[in-house]
C-alpha cells in the first residue's frame, strides 16, 4: 500500500512524484512496517518572477460609541467601504472611546469612522480623538456620521473630527473622500 501525491491510498505511487512515498510491507516477524523510498531525482527550481507591488488596502474601523443602539447606518457604510476596496473592522454596538482607540491601534487602522444617533456626539467623538492622540495615534483620520446638527459640525471639526457625513450622504462620496484623504498606502 502506498500514499499517492494526492494523499489517497492506492496500490502504487506515481513514479514521477517528487514526494517521498510510503510503502508498507510485512517483516519476517509477521508485523507491518513502513519504509521510505527515495523521491524522484530533484529538479532544479527556477526562481519565480517578481510580481509588481500591490497597493495595500486602507484599514478603517467603524464604531458605535456610547449607548446608541442604532447601527443600520454604520453597517451600510461599513459594507459600502468594503465593497469599495477598504478593509473594514466593525466593532459593534456600545463601545467606549477607550475601546475604539485601542481597536484602531491594534488593527493598525488608517481611519476611524464613528456613528452616533443618540445626541452624545459632542462628548464621545472628541473623546475618541483624545484617546487616539494620548496613545500616539496622531496619524489616524477620524470621521463621524449620524444625526448631527449642522451647528455642531464646526465644534467637532475643531475637536479633530475631519469630516462629518449626515443622513443621506452618498456612500460612494464617503469612500471617495476617504481614499483621497488617505492617499496611497505604503506596502505593509
């Protein structure tokens, strides 16, 4: 009995296989033993041609800070970003600013997208930015979205949230804005 290169047991191994073949046989004492037969002569391997560098994907953490339970918009944006070629990490509901900042750092995110429908955006969004800065992640782009009054947008931008996308924003526009803002990602 021998193992074929495909891993199935057959009556004989292929002679052209470069793998070692196992063959069982009976010993003089009546027990079964396995022996290794040498592989076919080794062929000289040719080096593979180098492929052109593939641009890395931008990594975006999409998070729902605070006690807000409305996540449909965040999931729609996360899926749209994924479909646009971004690598998306969705944290789920009820995340603290500390958890969001830690996730962004652990995932080596290029951007964090925050969504808030509870009215706590003026407290939670700036706290996420400050947590990122306190952990040395000054280069992470932070954007926000949700039910955010136009009068709150200037204060949020002053706090470090670079862009605000309100209900009705085109997901293609969100992806285009992030792609333009993040530029090309160096090979990781």
